[in-house]
């Protein structure tokens, strides 16, 4: 059945003006000023007075939970699909955290497949903090080739919980994701957790400048953890790398302020992304700064950060939304995500003029209608 969305102010995220959109199955098949010729054959939904953007992408989120630094009881729970839809997220890339044993890579794959069956698009990375990358098959390269949803590998550096990998360790993993990606028709990234040690991103510059490894396969995250780290990340972005700013944790200042600062320093918006780190395990503190327990990292702050960037930072809508649409799609190598364009997946968010989320379509299915969730996952 065709779906016709009419009369919307379309940000693809480039501003295209008032348009109609025609959806068929899971794809966008037409965009025009007027598509009334399809009204008799389609379900018509009038979006007059609303702003439409691509569905939002969260490229770093723990869909099966994470945590565990204070024992088994501090391990965080899974995320439900409806929670993602409620904040406009229609595509996720998930991963393991510190722990690659109590949290199982095959359980992550199972959850990713379940989210796809429920109605959104979900992908994953193999690996975890350690240099001994956990995989579904016998290797990173084989995961990249044979496991459809695996887009790359994760590892940690500059963190006391990491394995302190050398440049050679990282180069070997980069080789696996690049070659595996070539054969598996994927981009391939090594997604790198950054801690707060003084070594910061030093080894990543060594990979690019000394060993001349293509920077587009190196994906550093949590770059806004400290001011010193972010200053170094700015230099990485100026070399052509995409830097990922965490909105739910690991931040020395509000994420939107980090973006504004980077723009002032000459970083192009195309080289920054937001991700949530949602459902990571965080320490809970009392008013005096004493640790009193654990809490779950929020996963709904990406959109909030973009809205603040627009309203407080006066960044145009079409630029701000790149952080959670086109840029993560390009970083992950998702060729039909992140834009409203003919042939792309029909992942769509609709907002009021003051950017309050009202409607969400995921792969062409209307999931949220005027602020009410109308599709939920199994067991919700």
C-alpha cells in the first residue's frame, strides 16, 4: 500500500521547501511539490504545518545494556523499541561495553535482529574494550564478510579498562575491518572508545600521519569527555576524520556547546556526529559528590542536543540535523539512510514548528502518530 505525506516543510536535511512524499513498502519513491495523482491509491497523511526530517540515527548505543562496574546488579537492562521511537531514533548501531564475557556478542546480534523484526533498522559492531576482540565467527574479517548486521569493530584506548593497544594492534584490526568491508560490500570502521588518560588520541594520529591509514575507517567516540581531548579531536576532524560527541555521558560541557566551539575553530559540520551511549552504566552521585549507586545513561539526548544547537546556537536546521542523520550514516557506511531522497529508506520524523517531535515513520511504517506510540515491540 502506498503512503502519501502531503504539505510538509521538508529538510532532507537540506531544506527543500514544501513538498509531498510518496512511500511504497520501505522506500521513498517520489518527492514533488504535489503528488495528488496518487491520492486515490494511497493512505494520505496531511503534514501541513509540520517540519519533516530524516529519521534519527544513534551510532553508539547499548541495546542489550552495559555497565557492571559495581557487580552483576549494576548491569543495565535492555532497551525496548518503543523507547527509541519515542525520541525519533529509527536506526541504531549497537555494541558491547567494558565487558565481553558476561555480555555476549551473540546475544547482541539476537537483539539487533529482533529490533529489525520489530520495525526499526539495527546494526552492530563486534569487539569490546579489550584487544582480544569478541566476534560471532572466528575473526573480525569473517564477521564483516558473513554477518549482515556487523559494520565494524569496537576497541578502547586511553582508558584504564582498555588493553593499552599499540599502533600495530590497531592497524591489524583496521586491516580486518577494511578488507572485510571490501569483500562484504561495507565501509568498515574501527570504533574507538576514548578514556580520560593523558595519551588521549595520540595513537590515532600515529595511524594517520605515520602509517598513512585512511582516516575514514577510524571512528573515535566520547571525544567531548574533557576539554583537552576535544581540542585534539578538533585537529583530527580537520584532517578529515569524523568525531563522535556523546550526549548521554562523558562530557565536559553541554554537547551542543562543544559543536559550537568546534565550528568556531574551523571544523566543518560534516565531520561531527552525536551519539547517546544510551544504557551504559553510570555512577550516581549525591549533592555532595559522593557515589551512591548506579544509573542508566539516557538515550534520548541526541535530539535534545540538536534542538539546543538550533535554538541557543542559531545553527540552521539543515546543518544541525546532519549530526544525527547524514553524518552518522556516512560514518557507518549506510548508503540508504540519513537522507530523505528517492530510493532511500522511508525513515522519517515530523515536528511542530518549534521542533517538538510528533510523528515517526520507520521503514515506511507509521510508528508514532501525533505524539502517541502506535507500534510497539513484542513483550511491551
